[in-house]
C-alpha cells in the first residue's frame, strides 16, 4: 500500500467510548472532518445520527455492542462486535489508517493485541503521550497508563520502544531518562533502581534519573516510567495547569484595570490556553502494536476528541513502530 | 511548658543542608527573622558568619560536621555532631520549638526517629505537604517522599496520620482520598488496591480513589499515596505551574499592547505568582515524630527557606501529632 493511499484512509473512531459518548465523540469527529481529516464513526447508528449535522462527510459503521467504562477489559475478548473491536478490525482490513477510542482503555489494549497484534520484539503495549516542554521541545512520556506494577525489566523495554517512537517524531538521537524522585543513582523506588543499570546497558542515549522539573525543562526527550506513576503524573500536570489558568482568571476579574489589561493581552492568553491545555494533546499512542492505535483522553470533550483524531491521522502518516531491537538479556 | 513559652522559642535551622547552603539558608533565615520569627542557625560558624548581616538577631550554634546530600541516610546514626542532629537535639532539650533542614531528607528522618522518637501508634514517619487547591482550600498530600515501595497496610496508616494532621490545621472532619489513576474500586496499582478496603474500614471520612484533577479541585482534604508517587506528583505540579508562568511571560513579551496589558494586570500577576509558587509552601512536615520537624524544599532558595521556617513556627504553635489511634488489624 503506497503512502498516499494510507493517508487517504479514514481514522476509525469508537463513537461509543468516553464520558459523554456518543454526543461529544460525534462533535469532535465533525470538527476533525472540518479540519480536513477523514473519519469513520463506529457505533450505534440510531444514537449517533441525531448528533450528526446533515451533509457531514462521515462514514458510519453500525454495531449494537459497546464495552462500558466500568467493565473488565477482558470481556472484550468474546465481544467481536463491540465498537472498539470493529474499529480495530477496520484497520486490520485496510479500511482505516488508524483506530481511536476514548472508552475503556484496558479493553482497547486487549482488543489491539487480539485484532492487530504486537510489533516484533515487544512484550506488551505501552501508551506514549507527548507533552509540551517549557523550552519549546516535546516530551514523550511512557507508560502513560497501560501497565501498572511494572518490573524494572519492563521499564527498560519501554525505554527502547519510547526511543523508537521519538525517532518517528523526528527526534534523531533521543535522550532517554528514567522518571524518579531524585537524580542520584540510588534514588527511586524498586522499579527504578532495578531499571537503571538495565537501561544504562542499552544502545540508547541514557541521561539517568530525571525529576519532573528536569523533564519539563528539557533534560530528556523520552521519560520512562510505570503506567500508574505516569498516568498520575500526567493528570497532575493537567490539573496544575488548569488550576493556574483558573487562578489567572480570578486575578483578572478582581479589578477593572486588570480586565482592560487582559483585553490587551487577549491574543496572548488565547495562545497560552492552547499551549497549556495538555488534554488537547489528544491522549496517547498505543506503542508496540503493528498499526496506529490512539487512546483518547477519558474526559472526551469535543476538542480532545478532535485532537485525538488529528494525533491518529498524523501518527499513521509517520507509520507505527513495527519492530524493536531487543537485546537478548531483557 | 506553656504555649506562650513555646511560641517564643526559636526554630532550629540546619544551615549546612540544601543546594546553596549555607548562603541561601542564611539569607532565608534572615528574611524569616525580619518577618518576626525567631531562628537559631546550626552549622559551621566560620562559613555562616560571612552571610550574616551585622546586628541580625540570630543565635548561632556551631558544629563542624554536616551530612552531605549524597551520603547514605544511615551515616547520621554515628554522627552525633552533624548539624541536622544538633538541630533535633535543641528541640529535644527544649531550646527550640521545631527543627528545619533542607538537606539530606533521609538523614533528617533517621535523625528525627533517633533523637526525638516516634509518636504513639506510628510505625514510620511520613512527610505531609500542604498544597493550594483551585477551590481555595488546602490539600494535605502524604507521603510526599519519606517512604518508597510502601505496602497497602502502610498507606492505610498514612491515612490515619494525615487525618490527624488535617485536624490540627483546623479541618474538622477531613475527607480522605487514595491517589489513583482512576476512581473505580478496581483501579490503582497493587498498593492502592490493597489499601482501599483497609482505609474503607477505618473510622475516617473516606471518599475513595481520587485522581489528581479531583484532588486539586476539592474532592478531598487529605490525599494518601506512596512517597515515590507523591514526590513525583508534587514535583510535576510545581514544574507544570512554572511552565505555565514561563509561557505566560513569553506571550506577554510578544507584543507592545500585551506589555501594557501585563502592566495593568501586574498586581494580579504578582498575586498569581505567589499563589502558584508551590515550592514557596515550604516543603513538608515530618509526621509521626513527637516534635515538629520540617523537611525543607531541596531547591533551597531564600524564599523557600523562609517559607519553611514559617511553616515550622506555625506548626509548632499548633503542636505535633503525638498519638494516632491505631486499629489493631493494621
């Protein structure tokens, strides 16, 4: 399949997954189509149609079943017709360039392994999120939430996968750091202490343990961590940014001169809002799968859905990581 | 000892611990004295004096030894004369109301147990940090970094200690949450999954698993977590807030109208900076010790040192948590 054909394929979007599905998902998909992306919506046609403006150029694939947010991920194995499975099957069949779901992320991971399969040399899929750094660079954080209670050996594998992904983003020789509570070699929890010498021995540009302040100011391009820790860290960063923006609004409202000041600053404040709305970065790419699968943000606002579709479209143009050189000792 | 006498006692400050010790520590102590706090500086007199303005009302206790940031915490056991030990001994002897060090935090914890001893019903000390929430409330986060690789049983103990501390802060019936990557009961890593039913069974107002966004917007007053996770989360929140403030400055510099706008907004922006400079909240209180011990921020700027001294002084007026009711099954 040539690159042009792939680029022309739609992103398969699970219309039934996410906090305000299908309404917010459909709204996000419509916004993405307006921006030039092709989308195929998968889900209950009767529930999707009411939110679809007449004349919108969106393909629709109907299925009755959907995995709920509170269901165990493994139920997806015997639910061939669940919307998330149908999305992945469309990719498998070459009818979509990528799949995106804001629904049950555990189910998405299980389904991706089942319907598409893992990349060569990969033991388990990992979610990679790309966040903006203060120095203008990008920070690849993985695992952003697919695996909890990971062992040090697994963190070392994540490092290889993260570096491979960073290279697809155009980061030539990515600097890889291990997320820790201190930079010294003895710092970290057991996962980190076990992982450090293992990552050190890999053919990577390893910069050692990195604290969040270092990571967000440019000490590394790839930040490796356990999925519980990474998920909490990313959500904390989002919450902090939101809190600062909220407090800024409060300060602006206090005084007429400040309101005028904010008006004069309004273009800058809008740009700032766009730059720090970390949830608008569209969730994460599921690495270690042979096709492009995007785990959308659980708080699936139309903006977040649109961003996730854009992320899926762009990632599919760059192509998935289909193979990782795995040193035998890991 | 009456409360008035205690309030009049100085805070014992380890002048030799922290990134820019003793210079930044002395500067922070001088600033605290100007704000009306009493301080006794402990450390190498010959290295402290040059930074002490003539006529400053600060007592000085000389000692040659100091534990370095990169030394193993256990070395403090046989270093009776280390500055951090001397600080704690001053508290023990009734010559200081509280001890504060920005140095090796592991050494401070070991020394506090050794020289002062643990509160009744407490198995190990925990660092509690108080962070500002978007709703104007305060969030007690513990453990902020004293213990890594904690078991679920320990998290449950932290919950009791955190609730006791929140009550000393005037929070009557504190809502306690477990930090997790999702609110559902099955979510979390092993620590959290083990801890949840244990905390549920305690005589506490338990609100279940809480994500960072919930915690910072007011879902709970006490957020319980492992020290590795808590430390990373707090540092990520600081880094995110700094990043947003940095980007805000960048946007202001882009355009003349924006500069005028920022000038009109300047009082609000200053207040914002004070509200979101989370490191200015002065580090954390070491809970589970019979006296007040403050773990200062490692990046010990004069502002952070001054804030930590204020935190120590205020905490000593409220008094330490000397006893925790411990259900027998924990």
